[in-house]
C-alpha cells in the first residue's frame, strides 16, 4: 500500500521523524498546542541494543514484561512471589492508558466496560471482586460495579451521526435487525468470556468471515452492513469481511449490548486506566519499572536472562529470574525471542490513533457519551464526550481512528505530521455539533498506537498456541483472545497460573 492511498483514506500528510519513544509539544498556527505520544522507534532500539554491554545484573523471581491489563493482572495474581513489572512506556496501561491533563487522568485508549453476566469466567470475576471493582447482584445474576459515580446514564449513552443527521444508535431498529438478533439467539450461553472457554462445537464459526456468515443466512442490505462493519471496526479493528463469524456472533451474544435489563456501563474519566489504578494499588512502587524496554530474552541453564534497556538512564541491565511472563505485543518477539515468534506470527494488529481535545470556556449542550460517526472516512470512529470528561469546567473530547493492519508504520510515522489529522478531526466534530469549536481548543494530545489491537480474523481464536515453555509464559489480548478488557485480564491470570 503506498502513502498516496493512505492519505486518500485519512486525508493525512506525513513527515518521517527520528528518535526514541517521544512525546513532543509544538505550537500550532492556531492558538492550541499539540502533544504527540508515540514509540515508533522501539523496534529500532530493540534491534540495536546488542551493541551495548550490560551495566548491572538484578535478581528477581518473576519478571513480567508489559504493564497493560494483562501484565498487571499477572503481577496481581503473583503477590506471594517476588515480581517485577517492566514497561517500555513512562506510564502504565498500554492500550488502556491515560493522559494527565492538569492533575486529572483522561482515557487515552480503552474507555469502558459493562457489568459482567454470571456466566463470565470465575478467575477474572474473582480478581475484580478482590480489587473491589464489582459485587454480585443476585437478582440479576450478574456482577455490578461498586462505584456508581462512574456509570453512564442510559438516557445519555449514544448518538450516531449519519447522512447529516443524528440517530439514536448505529444499528437502528428494523425487521432486519430483529431477524439478525433472532438468527444469533441460539448462540446465547455458548459465547462466553474469556474467549478461551468457548466450546469446540462453536469453533467451526472461526473458519469463515462474519460477512460470509451473514450473507448466507440473511437478506442483508448495504445500510445494515455499514452499521455492522462500524461496530466490528469499533471493537475488533476489522470489518465484517475481515473478522471471523465467531468473533462477530460473540459481539452480539456474549456482552449484554442488546439484552434487558440494560447492563451498567462503567466509563470513568480515566477510562479503563481505572482498572490499572486498582491493580497498581496492590503492588509496591519498587515492583514497577517504567521506561524499561525489554530487548532480549535468553533461556539459561537455570531460569531466564532478560535484557532491559532503561530509556531514561541510557543503559542496559540484565534481570536473572526463574520465570518470565511476556505480556507485551507479540510482533516484537521477532527481535526479543525469535523461537517464540512463530506461535504468534499469524496475529494481525489494527493501528489506532487516539486524540484528546481539551476545550476551554465552551459548554457543549449535547451530553451524549459515545458519539458514533458514519461517513465516507471509515477510519474515523467518532468521539467520546461526557460529563465525566470534564475538568474544572473544561471538557475533553476523545476521538478515535482505526486503520487496517497494513498501515501500522504509517500511523507511527505521523509523529511529525499530526497537524493535518487533528484539523480533520476538529472538522468532523464541528460538523457533528454544527458549530466551530476551534476557538475553544486549548491543547490537543495525539497518541499513536501502531500495534494496538489483535484483529480476530478467521482461525485466530481457534489456533492452538504454545503459551508456556520452560518457564516463559505468554499473556495479553493478542494470545488468541478477543481485544477486550476481560479477555486481557484473564490471559494475565492464566499466564501466572502456568508458571
Ligand atoms: C483505542 C482502543 C480502545 C479500546 N477500547 C476498549 C474498551 O472500551 N473496552 C474494552 O474492553 N477493550 C477496549 N480495547 C481493548 C483493550 O484495550 C485491550 O484488549 C487491553 O487493554 C489489552 O491489554 P494487554 O495487556 O493485552 O495489551 P496492551 O495494552 O497492548 O499492553 C502491552 C504493554 O506491553 C508493553 N510492552 C510491549 N513490548 C514491550 C517490551 N519489549 N518491553 C517492555 N514493555 C513492552 C507496552 O508498552 C504495553 O504497555 C481498546 C483498545 C484500543 C486500542
């Protein structure tokens, strides 16, 4: 795919940047500044680290690589052991990260979860219960959130911009929608989370795409498929002709999106960083090493040697440990531990861009939380706006773009050319609100996530993977799980159990 085609999709301009993981602020010709958060040169650092010798050896029992939901869940599950967690970023959270504006954290990735039906896996529920996040609701046989102040009101949940107007939802009520939900109803109870517990009788659904499945059983039309594609892209990073029928059916039959009574939706200001905050409280500060990029892993006669590049100190240290839990993105295994890479070489990652727009002095009268946006620019998925996203009277809107997996390098290359996409985003939001918000923009924060989300393409969920070998255990949504908080959480717990 050439750049011209990419620019056509996103109307973007590129400039190639250099340097390590970077966070840059620059003044825009208008009055607002743009801060860009990217780690485009991580692969380069990992490849060149062999040029440096080890400055210090550190012993620990378990080293966890990656402080996203999976790595943090693994560390929380191993509190009886000596654990250290390393992350290449200066902040925890991975794709469930947050940006600090003033003294408030705002979601910069995953931003919500829903109350958990009783059929969800007990290990994940137990961890969330021990973190005092959920409590069992006997009447509804589901796990509800404890901190009700973070719930989104049902009447302010969603609006969908389409054809110049606003609809109540992406998938509008119709006979076709009813037939569609009826078609999927027999799968209730079979589509469970964690996805690793889906029964073998449903696995054949992983061998065809969701669009092949729908075209076989329903007289679908283009409007309906546009809505389904939007929802698949929004949660899975791929359209219905890319994701498997198993993933598609799971979306509508596992999580209680279309069930009564409506589920609780938890979306704190910091988004799913909320879960990271809860988990970090279980650990001590000394256990967490940020700005620490794992650059190599080696099996020793006894245990493992893991080389870590300390970005802030410009030095390489070696951790000697009995076990490693690798919860980082698996494409980096090419450099870190090539023997393990083949287990994950099929994983396709959707790149995402998250843009936080801090407004000042403008009150937005429309208070809908999730604002979907269906237009000819299929990559722009709308923005989140809610009372929860307010800091001292100032609103922060959070916009999302998702790209096909072939664009990850191009998304990272936006490091020096983000202005165009920021302006484009403001244009979309102005169209939505039918007013010009630009004079009220104080600061814009752009996060580039080159390998953000594993896309559940056919055979991704059902592929047999070796998730533990010689004390090295793998965790993460990209271990053949769905790109969801609960699946990532469970993958960390199971990785900890395997060692
Ligand atoms: C934009 C976006 C929005 C989303 N919204 C939702 C949502 O609302 N609800 C929901 O349920 N799910 C959502 N998801 C999915 C959810 O965020 C993920 O499934 C989950 O957070 C993945 O966690 P993880 O720990 O598996 O991986 P990651 O979050 O990718 O964490 C991996 C961590 O490993 C670190 N790392 C990688 N390599 C190395 C290395 N070599 N050395 C050191 N550290 C390393 C990374 O820096 C990162 O912190 C969203 C995803 C995206 C991208």
